[in-house]
């Protein structure tokens, strides 16, 4: 079947099937496995920040042991993602605490990620969450450069600075500084993650996690001592991995369809161990209440007709993410698959 399905077929198969509806069932959560993964990730992150510097001080070759631990940078992020959907533990308080611990290791406050991600599920592929398209009368070099900055660095560092520095300022200074960092106006009434976080009275939690992140980094820097540059490189690599894998399954997919994402093929080890089935992102967007280890069971709903979501390697998804953004004079209406024909129809 062609990659570009007609909208009629797409709507009938994708939106018009009530059997796809799945409510949260806490009995589906494998608490034992999640606890084991949580403990493992605490040990891995603890090794990076607190144990490795002691070993490196005795023998510099121990720095090589940090390389395999980088594989689990994305796993830490996926655990936060599971907590956001209430799928790490059936007890809400325990689920939140587990997510917050992982968020401290990530360096970005849990509630910032939570509100931003839940909003993402509502506005995915709309003009509020589709940054590879920008509205301008003509192609803009500045917007292209800004796009690549955010896709390589900014997506992580903006939120890190907000968590570790800006949140400690008086609220009247937080919005102007955040507007400066993000390069766009942020006000209390808008729908960005910061505004939603503050409106939900989560500033104290944000500050607590920011303080824990700073304490972790300060202790780590003290232990690394003269080898502080290793910590800097380690953190830069962790941030780069998290930024590159952020939203990798959404690019060059249909526009104006909030449920849409790809199921991306990756090697089995990365799928089950490092990404915890996060590569089945199309399935997750339709079944956001299904725990990570149950998602593969729901793949049967995507064969053979959901061809738009069921094909593509990780390399293909990353190539789509790092293609230059496209300029439109107005936001495209209707369903847009992203092919040349559709681009000519809407692009100026």
C-alpha cells in the first residue's frame, strides 16, 4: 500500500475503531520489573556521578567504563515518561517520587516534563507542536539556524537552566528571563510547560528538584576534582543523546493529527533494554495508558493497514528530524502527509 493513505481510509481505520480505546488498568503494571529497572538506573547514574570519579582518580582508564553507561541516558528519560502517564507504580505518590528521582538525574524538573508531555499528546502535529514547520512570508535563515540549535542543544539546555537556575528567582523575574532564554514571550496565561507548572502551584517542587540537581552536580564536581572536564563531557553527551532522541518518531508525519507517531524499528537490545519499547511510539500515542512492557501486544492493531506508522528505521526518523524546516505562509489546513505533492499544495 502507498505510504500516503487517503484521509477517508485513515480516519476509518485509525479514529473510527472503538476497540482501540484502552483505559488505565493498574493491574497491567509490572511493579517488580519497574522497581528493578529503577534501582538499576539509580546505580548507573550514581556510578556516573559519584563512583566513577573515585575510580578514575586511581586509574584514568576507568573513564572508559562511562561509555556503556551512556546507553542508559535515554532509559532514564523513558522512566520519567512512564511516571508521567502513571505507569511506573499503581500508588500515585510512589509513582511520582520515582519519576522525580529520575528527573533529578536528567537535570530537568519532573513537572516541567509532565505538563509539557501531556500537552504534547493533546496538540501533537498541530501548529502548537510541530516545529519543523514555521510561518513566514519566505524562507528564513534565522529560523533554520534556530531550529537546528534547538534540535542539537536547546531542547535540553533551556529546561535545564530553568530547573537549576531560573526557578530560584522571584516569580516576577522568572517569566521575563524564560522569555529571553526561549526567544519567545512567555506569560502566566499561556500554555507553555512553565506557565502550566506555576499555575498548578508546583514551583516549590520545581525548586526542590533543581536544588537536588545542583547538589548532585556539586558533589560530582568535587569528587572528579582535577578531572572535572570528564564530568562536563559526560553531561554534554547525556544532554545530546536526550535531545537527539526527543520526539524522533514525529517528524515528516501527517500534520493536524494529534494521535499520530511512527513505530520505529531499532535493534532488539535497544528496543527492550535502552528504550523500553519507546520506539513503538505510534502505539503509545493510541494507547497512552498501556505500560511499556505491554505495548508490543498492541502492535497487532497496526497490521497491515497502518502502514504509515509501522515502517521506518531509527536512522530514517533521525534523517527526517534533521532535514531543514519548511516555510509556509499560513498554517496548512487538513491532513498533510508530508510528501512532495502535499508540499506543493500548501507551501508558498
